[in-house]
């Protein structure tokens, strides 16, 4: 399966040096290095088989990695088993233990407002920008583990994240970090309840995506004015955006 569908990008040896690599704006994953962005495990640890299985089936938004939902579950599981043969890390290290994700509390205005405060306090805006458009003052300087330029996520123009679509997925992103990128883990910085508040606020930055958080935020004068000022038109990728 790998040599039928994957080697053109990820390389014959799984090192990310496939013949298509030079033409891609985001380099393919280097399976030999075994550094993975989307995990349920703590930063610096290997992902679980389920994490890799989900990645193959889900694909990665804003990249050239498609969702391989056309493959059967067994084929995806076989693919995961083969991918793990490329790196010696899988022989010496075990997968990390998945982090505990507590039940999501109810969405409230207090939760959203506190999340907004945390967005400023944790300096998320330096990369993601004050309005979450991925245009913060540090955005143009960021590079990944391949020394390639990498852009912060643009909340205003997107509805799905690199590692999923749900609030649960978003919670895991900043509690585990995206290894190989400048996005760190905040597990040692914020409490679980703070993380959920941040999740709720970040949803309000997705002004093109209908969500309970955005609907509630727009019932307030402050929220309605901010969302109106942020409203954009254009494609989901951000092309031809007009302010």
C-alpha cells in the first residue's frame, strides 16, 4: 500500500524525500525522524497507533496530504504498522500515554471572555495575530523542524484544524503541542479549565464557521462589534480576502 500511494511524497525510505517533495509547499513527513504533529500523547513522545490511523484517514488540511478514507480500516492499520518500520525510535521508545481530556464545561460568556484574556496573556497573538488571522508580528519568522517557513493557523478563514475539527481536538492541540513546529504544549502552563476557556474563545475567531461559541459571543455588543469588524470574504484558504 505504501509503495502504491505514499512513496512519491514520503520517499522510498520514508525520509520525506520523495520525487514530489520539491514541488510541495509543506514538506512531506519524515517517518525516519518520527516527529509527529498530531498526537494524543505528551510533547516529545511517540503517538499511539490510533493517532497515526486517524491521521491517515483524516488527512491534513492546508497541506497536500489527502484523507485516505478510500482505504479500508485494515489497510490503514497495515499502513500504520509499515510506517513504524522506518524509524529506530519505535524499537527503543514506546508510544506516550494519551493525555486525559476532561469533560468540556458549558459554553458561557464568562468562559469566552476568560479565553480572550488568556489569548493575550499567553501571547498567542504574537503568531496568530490579534484577530486570529495568522498574521502576528512573529508569523513571518517561523520555521518548522525542516527549517522551512511555516504559517500560523488562520482561524478567521478556516473551519477545521490541522489535527481535527472538534473542540476535543483543539483542546489536545495546545495541551500536546504540534511537535516539529513552533506550536508548543501548554500542558505545564495552563489548567484544564483554562484550556477549555481558550477553546471557546478561539471558536469565536472562526467568523466564517457557525458554532455555539460564535452565536453566543454575537449576542453581546462587544462580541457583535468585534465579529463584524473581523468578517471577511474569500476562499477558505484565504485567497482574495477583502477586509
